[in-house]
C-alpha cells in the first residue's frame, strides 16, 4: 500500500494539487498497484508458472472502508461486542 500512496503523492506533485484522495482515485490507485506488482513479477525472471499468490487489503478513509482482494483469499470484517464476543 505504501507504493500506492507514493505513486499518488508523486501524481499530486506533478499536477500541483493538494487534496484528499477520493473514492475513484483510491480504486484506480489500488488497481494500478496490483497491475504494477503483476508486471514486476512477470518481468522478474523468476519461474512463476506454478506459483500463486493472493492479497487482501483494507483501508479506512473517514467513514469509508475499502476492501480489495486478488486471488482466492478473503478478508472478514469483525465487530467486538461490549461483552467481548466477535460478530463477523
């Protein structure tokens, strides 16, 4: 995720904006980060024909929750009740 925010920060510096990320920009940044990671793996010279990987990423921004996954893993949001029980 650090890569994603660095790329966005660089982009803001290029266009001389100073504003918070909006929903569309976050989705685009996540998508670009995953695509860039995929490109780096394919261009790394490693034999990845029989390899697999997954990523689950969550981020909150104000009242918004962003949950992104690639592959067959999944994230579960859990709430803790006042009596310390977990609710998924």
